[in-house]
């Protein structure tokens, strides 16, 4: 299956260019690249809030009148969110930007899952900006 996916990506010029860009980022593997190429063709065309919302990583409020509920993430593209979760776990270890951001949030007292979700959103917005600007990882 992996060979067929790699071949399909190589045959499509736009996909192979995006794949080359995304591969330069520490923490991005084949599974994330294939998921982003197939499930998020909008990558690089939307702003940060839109791309986070599309992946289901935007905090949505649960307010009603004077009552303020907790902000939670939901909706969006489940397959992108789950693959990005695993990639972010890896990126926290090997990517200095994502790892530093995650550790900073945990040090501030955020729960680890909340910090990881914030790191997922940051990771996705960085990848979105890389594709939009046609730039490789430069940190």
C-alpha cells in the first residue's frame, strides 16, 4: 500500500512539490504527508484560523447568555486530527520549535493534553504557511 501511495504522489507534480516541502520539517513523516495531501487539499490556501478550524483544532466556545462554558475542539476532519496528533508527539521530541512551545505551555501549568493540542495547531499552521509561501523548514 505504501508503494502505491508513494507512486501516486510522485506521479502528481503538485503533490510531489508539496511532499518535498513538508519532508524538510522535523516530525513530519510519510503518514502525515499522505494524509495532508489527500484529506486537506486546501493546505496553503487558507489562513491560520481557517486551517485550524478545518482540522477541528480551533477552540470553540460553549457560551450561552451570561454563562461561559469551556472552550473545546470538535468537528473538522477526524483523520487529519488523529494523524497530526501522532506526528506532533514525534515533533515534540525532535522539532525544536514545536517541542519548545509544548514545554513552555506545560511549564506555565497547562495540562499536557491541552498543551499538545495547542502544539498540534501551531504545527499545522506552520505547515500551512510553508506550503503557502513555498518555503522549506528554516528553523
